[in-house]
C-alpha cells in the first residue's frame, strides 16, 4: 500500500526521547545550572589564588628587609619599609600588609592581625634563622657554604602521583559526582518517561506497533546519547575553563583520563538505564517510583561513597566491580599510576555485566510493561 | 482476511475467552458486541499482540499473524492513550513513522487527517489542552494515519455526541478501503446495527452468535406482519403459518412453509383493504438479549 520502510523502530523511539527532552525547559535549565556550577568550581579558585601577587610584609630596618627578600614562598614577599613599630602595626591592623617582621628581644617577632598563615610564618622563620646563623657562623670563621654542608633535604616519592594530593582528591570527587548525578538524574527521567507511557496508556499502541524490546532500546539509547552529550558539554567547558585560567598542570593530567572516563561512563550508564526502565515499568503511577527506584538509587549511592571515601586497597577492589568501576577506576587513574591492563580488564568485566543486566532488564520490562493494574515488586517480576 | 481460531485466555482460575473463533472479512465492518466483561477487549488485545493467548491463534490471510504484518494494523485501545504533553501534529507523524511510514508521507497523511478532522489550526497544540472530544478525534487519527491494513477499534464511539459519531463514521467510511477488515466493539447496539455488515456476539468468553447482521436480525424463522381494514382472525385457519398474535386488524405470524406468505397476501387482498404487509424485523437488542441469555 505504502512505501513501508523497515527502519529500526528503536531509532525512532530514541529520536522522540531526545527531541522531547531538548524541548523540556526543566532539562535545559538543570543542564545550565550544572554547567554554571562546574565553571564556578574550575575558575573561581584560580582567580582567588592568582589575585594576590607577592605578600607584603612591613619591616622597620635593612636587616628585616633582607630576611623578607630571602624568604622563599609561593609568589615571594615584598618588603614595605616603615618608620617604626607603631606605623608597622598600624599597617597590619589596616590589612595593608599580611604581617610585620619586627626586631625582638632575641631575634625577631612576626606580628599578625588575628592570624598568620603558617606557610608565611614558616618561610619568615626559616629565612631569619638562616641569615642569623650565617652571621653567627661568619663571626666564628665559617663561610655560609661550610655552615650548610650536609644539611640539605630533598623530597623523593616512591609512588609519585600525577597531581598534588588535594587537587587529585578534588578532581576524583568531581568525576565521581558527575557520574553519580548524571546517572541518577537521567535514571529518574527514564523511569518517569516509562511510567508516563503506562499512565497515559499510550504504551498499548506502542506495544502493538513495535516489539517491546525496541521500546526499551530506544529509551536507553536516546537517554544515553543525551547524558553523554551533557557530559561532553560540561567536560568541554571545564577544560576550556582550566586552559583559560592557566591551570595546565591539572589539564594535562585530566585530558588523557577523560577518554577512559567516557568509556566507563557509557557502559555504566547503559547498564543502569536498563534497571531504571524496569523501575518505571514496575510502577503504574508516578507515586510508585519512590519505592521501585530504590534499588537503583542504592546501586549508585553505595559505590559512589565507596569510590570517594574508601581506603586505597578498597578503591582498587571497587575499580573492578561493575558500576562502581565507572567511578573508582577513572578516580584511581588520576591519583596514582595504574597499569593499562587494569582499566582494560575493568572495562571487560563492566561490558559483560552490562550485557547481562540489559538482558535481564529486557525480560523484566517485557513482562511488566503492559501490566497496568497495580505496582509490581521485583520479586513478582522475576518469578512471573 | 483476519481470523481468530480457538482463542482461549485464562487469568488464573478465570476463563476470559473460551475457544473463540470468528472471521473479520475485508471491506466489511464487523461489530463485536457483548456485555461488560464478556471478553471483547481481551480478544482485541490478543489480536494486537499486546496480550498472549493461552491457546489458539490469530491468522492473517490463513497464515499466523506476524509482528511485521501487525505493524500495519490500526488500533484504538479501550483505554485511550497518547502522549499528553506532545504536540498533536508531532504525535501523529511519530505514530505514522512508528507504523513504518516515510517521514514525508507521515507528515502528508497527518496534515490531511488534521484538516479532515477540523484540527488543522491546532496542529501545534499540546494534546492535553484539547477538549475530550477533540482528543478522541486525534486518537482515531492515530489509528488511521498509516493507512492501516486492518483496523481494530475498541469502543471507538463511546463518549461522543451523535453529531461527532456521524462525523467519525463518515471519516471511517472514507478512509477504509475495500480490502481493509474492520473490527469494532461497542455497547451502542443501534449504532452497531446501523454501521455493521457482520456481527459477533460474545457472552462470558464464548461466541454465542455470529454472521451477517441481516440474517441474525431476521432470525431462524421469518415473521411477517399484516395490517388490514377489518378483522384478521381468519389467519388462524390458514395452513402453513403459525399465528403469534392477532389484535383486531393487526396480526403477526411465522411462515413455516416456503412462500406461503404470498398466498396469505392474496387472500388478504381478496378480503378487503391491506394497510401494511411485510417481514417483521427483530431489533438487534432482542437478538442480543436472546443470544446472551
């Protein structure tokens, strides 16, 4: 009768899923908010750190100025000469200088307002001690190099991490959080869109026209594409932010891991998406979702806390457990050197688990989607 | 031709369909009637593949119905359902494509149907903002958009006023080509009588009557009605008929021997003025009551 195309129906389902979401103001709004938060998190610390320039230290004499110049600190110090103690402490009180270095009874006094940064204090203390000892040594007939012979201390690490600890932890939590929030947010949307189709009974027409498996596939793929798109936009924006604020050290470590993260993300997300769709098909009304999505929430939340807060050996185990590995393995790769076979093995395990979960999910989905009478439990669905 | 053979469906202990067989002939509208809970919706859902049969099968042109063939069917479920928050034009195009139409063709058909249903100006409105009557129109358009090879409509006219029913019937007549079998269920027997060519009566999961409406309404014996100017009591003495009722000049009688009604008419004309003579049609509701008793 017509030109009947034998196109794959799941493509059509996925298309509808995507175009509906892209017109949904809530979805666009929440993406924009997430984007803003990430940009703030990336850019603001850099701006705050970079805004100071060298810290100003008030001094009252040449000796003090020399110590301040000698002291080694992040951006160095700048000595501000003042006439006397009173004017130096006035500058401290006004916040014009970070601290004042004043001659004391037996050496020096670091004068601060309400507190003094410990790094700053340490740097001044060390410079004062060095200069003082060199002066004392000169009196005793020792040159500065003789004085310092055999006293230098160098730092070496057995397992040097790619990033400083705090930054690595921060990026690790950030990545896990991105996976957690995206998987949870999209998961709830998948469950809702399934239950909406059940509530409005449109599922009856859909199921008469195409195989139920195609419905599931279309939903899973459409939402995975959307989630991946969202992640790519956010990741891209944060990388541009890092580059723009000159945080190239962090960028050079994150960029190679980003590719791995995408693979882990997609596989973990697809496996979960199958479960979320089942959570939707077990329910008959929106109100049922609270209980039917509970297992999905647990499956996400427990590995999230594990991969963020667990000790290093527990993290190593978690980085091979499906779903947990989506968060733990990219995190480990940021904080320690991981041999390449480990992420590959983790991906193989995750892939196998994803196939199993999707198959089980498809079976449960087929059994429960057209049951509009009442909410079903997972046990009933498995037994039926 | 769409046919079901030996269809049986159990829900736990309950037997919803018991060995149901009937044909839906192309180009003829088949009415599917029965009391609430008789099993109409269950049978229709099995035909559309959204429910599995316990036993029996659904055939299309004498071959078991496949998913590919079924994809061309049009279906209007009893519990109406479309996407409440989707624009009606997008929605109809989507369903057209879901049933296998090319995107352009789906758009063309959608625009034609919306025009035909008087909903062209509302094409970009979201479904839930339409009145219930208009939502029902969109629903039937969703069943027709892909020029279905067969139509299964579960209570398509319920909730519509008589004018809307007429408009819908016109649309169906226009859209349904002679090669399309149509099965529709209804409670409104007068409507079924007016629209249907064939009838399947279901009672407690069993087919209790099936066949062309005209034959079912006529019954197994022919009943005639005669009205004369004067007394019709003489009929009681005529051979080959059985008188049901005589009241003054009005009589009802069953014809037992073939063609005897002609000689009755001749006698009546010989005796005086004949005001009325003809077969007495039994109302479908009587057939229905009789069959489902």
